[in-house]
C-alpha cells in the first residue's frame, strides 16, 4: 500500500471511528457505569470483532479479484454508492440516546470483552460497510494479504484509541451527544456522502 493511500485510509478510518454506532454507544455506557479501565475489555472485544469482519470482507474481495481484476472498478463504484446511501440514512436519523443499563450488570472482564465482540460481529451492516469501504484503497497489483494486515491493524488501532477516549470521557460526552445528536449525525452523514463520491475517483 502506497504511503499516500495509507494516509487517506488513516484519515477516513479515524472519521469513521468517530461516527455513532453500536460499539461506540456500548463503550459510552460501559465507561459511565464501570469506568474507563474496565471498559478496556469492551474496547478490545470490539476491535477484535472489527478485524474479523475486515478479514471476511477481504476474503470476498479477494475472490472477486481472482475472477476478474477489472471487477475492482465495479466494486469501488458500488461501494461508493453504498457509502452515499449510508450517509443519507445517517443524515436523516434521529438524535442518538445513550441510556445507561441497570447498575447490576456483569462487570467481569470476560463478560465486557464478550459484549464488545458481539456488538461488532453481530452487526450485519458492518460487514456490508467494510465490503464497500475497503475496495476504495486496494491496489490489485500488490499483495492482498499485506494490504489486509495494514488496513486491519490500522483500523483496529484507531478504533481502540477512539473508543478508549470515549470511555474516559463518557460522563461528559453522553449528555453532549444527546443534546446535539441530530447535528452530529448530519456532520457524519455528510462525511459518508463525501467519501462515497470522492473515494471511487481516487487513484
């Protein structure tokens, strides 16, 4: 993966990690309930779950590329259209509401890790999303496995850092997100639309 491509991917991955989703809401809740240290287990589970989904997406992309290298262009266009659609849906979504669960929850590390993992891998939209997002950065002339390792590692590290920061700031961020949630959704939705339009055109 070329350095400039990786830098664009890093920027996009950082922006995507900041968008609201099941894992970020779970981390906010666990951070508020259990503190940021215990929530590290939740964050780690989510990061590993995302790596698994990226691996599944890359397997599908690899199979398509083996059938036809020119299919990558079609994947990029379809993926871009899907990102635009997601952006429009997020723009229209109501403000998010983070409601803390009952205090009597299982706070063992293994239980928190499992919740983070399941929140990631049981979201079918995430698999579709990675299938749309990753092809925008793939170079068919380079080793697919190396590109997978770079993209999966980058995304996992970025996701881990962002979610850990969310956990640390949980008490402050939750009310702010609920207060300006609609505007936040529109900013994130606009970012998705911009990526969906711009990324398929990049070389």
